[in-house]
C-alpha cells in the first residue's frame, strides 16, 4: 500500500495493485475526463496492469507497473509525462524514450512539481519534464519531454566511486565520491547495510571532506563472507539515485614481525 499527495489531489495504491485518486481534476490527473473538474470520493483509475508504486507531482501522476513500466497522466506543459509532447492527457499512458520504445526495467519512481524521475534496475537514473532550475541534473535549463539519463551516472548503473580495502578485520572500508560534477551539487549522502549480521548500520559513518563524501564501514568482528552496502545520494529536489556494492570480507592475519 502507498499514498502520494499532489496539489489538491491524492493517489492511493492498494495491496491488489489498483490505483485510486480523488480531489482536483483540472488536467485529468485523476484519470477522469477533463470535463469532470473534481472527485470527492476515491475513483478507481483505469489501469489494466497491477501497479507497485505511485507518485503524484503538482498536477500530474505516475504509476509503476509490476512489469517495470511507467504510466503517466495529467498536466504536461513541461513534458513531465514523458510522452514526447506537451499535451495533457487523462489516460494513463506509457512513458516512452525518444526512439518511441517504452521506458521499462524501472524499479522506482518519483515526481517533483513538474518533473519526473525513474531509477532503473541497473541503478541508472532517468529524468524528464521541467528543468528551469536545473532539477533534471543535466547542467542545462532545458525541459525534456522524453526521459534522459543523468550525466555522471556510469553506464553500469554505479556512481563514479573508488574503493579502499584495509587488510585487517577491525579496520574500516572506505568509499569516496570521486566525481567533480557530483561533488558540486551539495548532495545528501546516506548508506544502509543489507546484511546486518556482517555489517550493522551503527558502524556505518559518513564524513564530508574536500567536496566529497567518505563512507566508512566497519564489519562485525570475525565476520567473513560477502555483504552488500547501498549508498544513496539525493539533492534538494529529492532527486535520488542509489547504488549497491558488494564487500568481500576476509580475516587476514597481520604479518609477523621481523
């Protein structure tokens, strides 16, 4: 279940994958014909495929289907629906790429005031819509009517990171953002352990130095094996991207003294 509030309208997702909407419908953001200006009771949006996530923008709506595709409807002045046009629609419509193929393999979605975001299964981030304040992260003020990748997000879906592994079971591992463009955006960094039996969240520390961020991770004493850490970066527009890294933890005895 989930709920998301836009400007004067609300989306809700039920356990069976159905999307409901109520409130203002001035741009068809409820999935109702434009002739119906408001809806005082929850209305079942006509989506044939079960959904697993929703996101409400100012006056547009997004839904993520179980098969990894994104549907969009509502206001579209800035191309925030990702349909290649600026025409509003009350019909949930698949977001498409510039080559007109559907945007798929999506794992999560988010909506800003008049822009939209999607994280793909490989960790890459695609954005579209209004960009007057640089909210799409592409260093331009140009609106995008089709999804585009955020520059600096590597093709394999990982941040530009380097890794330092200390050869001792009680010393921390360290990662640091190593991309000048990324560092200049005042991003908020967070991290979470996926394998708390190997690494607990209380032993994850983030420090900020020289415009970058260090992530220090200390394994549980005598832990051995593989553990995953997920690092997320987000900006003031709540534009976020997450990448997960696998650590190989092994006890290595100190070298004997000479």
